């Protein structure tokens, strides 16, 4: 039974990552400033699942004393990290190519795999760092940043874009760690709803303060729809899965997001990947499968460790 529950958790994280890879289907037609699109999407993420919290079963804490301010500060921190992650990632995309921005952003699973044992106090998962690096190499083949023309690179600032993307990866990884630590006192539904309100408020304030162009009605509706259909559902699946599987494995499975994004761009927008991309996709998928089948996570008692 425990193994079956863990299998479902892996499936939830993988499904969420695949869903996140479809953002372009909404954002390209929306054509609004990323500061507003991210704020509106997170607003929808906070609103759509809100009725779920009417059920006492989906609210915490399930044991122990009432939650104190220090524990609620974890939700505020998740909101801050998610807002920073979105802001830096979209900023990276605005100053350099999508390939460089996405590849640098997906340093996050490598960071998680390398630091989770120290920060979370969990047993080091055998081969987790190696698998994350292998998946990152496969992703580099998929995105092919070296295939860009000189004119394409000269349009922006690739080094600055890579630094911004790497910064977003740090906040993404931080989000994983704080979410894991808050799991004992907040349900996945609570984490999703309350942190999204914090993130949306911070991003909207920044958009107004920085003079971002106001979105069109059509663009705003598409961004809200994306938040409802992709952000809310996939965010809930991801958090539910993350609470039951090792953070390192969840990080590796999120490589399915950029993989899906490349496939969506090919099918929907005619951006056909080359042979190297196909080979890279196979490497990413193999890394995810190896992470799930990692024999090092099985304990002598024959069950899966669900404490991480």
C-alpha cells in the first residue's frame, strides 16, 4: 500500500511538470507583460482552489497545538520565493533567448539534489546528483543554445539572462525546501492557496510600481485561464506529490516541464527540434525513470521512506 501511494505521488509530480510545459499555449496568444501575466496566473491559483478549504479534512493542523505566527511565516516565505522565482525567470526571458533562460532556470533540480540531505536532514539518495546533472545535460541537447545565430545572441544579454535564470533556480529550490518543512502543519491545499495570494500581491505591486503596461482584457482573461487550468490543478498535484516523495526525485521529474514545452512549441508553433533534441529528450526521460526506480530508497523493512 505504501509503495502504491508513493507511485501515485511520483505520477502527480510528473503530471504537474508536464502541465507546466503548456504555458506557451496561453501566454503567446495573451501577449501581455510577464509581470502582469505571472501576477494574474498566481491570482487564479489562489482563487480557484479556495473552496477546497471549506472542508476540514483539507485544512491543518491535523495534530498538535494551533499554528503560531512563526509557522505562518513559512507560507509568507513560500509566497516570496515563488514571486521571486517567477520575476527572475520572466526577466531572464526578456533579456536573452528562451533556451538560455530555461536551461539556467533548470539548475534548480541540481541544487535540490545536492543540498536536500544537508538542509532537510534526509538520507542522501544514491546517484541523485548524478541523475540531475545527466538530466541537465539532456535538457541542454533539447534546447540547443549553441545552435543560435550570432544575430540572435546579439539581441540581448546572454550572460545577464543566464544569471537571472540561475537566480530563479535558487528561489525555486528554496520553495521546495520550505514547502517540505511546512508540510507537517499545512496541507498541500493550504500551501497552494495562501502562498499564491502572497505571490500575486507582491507581483502586482511590483508591476504597478515599475510601470508595466496594463494588460488587455483578452490577455488578462487568457492569463487567468492559464492559472486556473494549469497553475491551480498542477500546483495542487505537485504539492501533494512533493509531500510524499524525496525532494531530489521531485526535482528531477520537473525536467519534464521544459521537455514538454519543446514538444508543444513543435506541435503548436512549428518550432521543430533536431536530432540532438530527440536524443536529449531520451536522456531526460531516462533520468526520471532511473530516479523513480532508485533501489537506494527502499529500506530493509521493504517499505518506502515517506518522511522526506
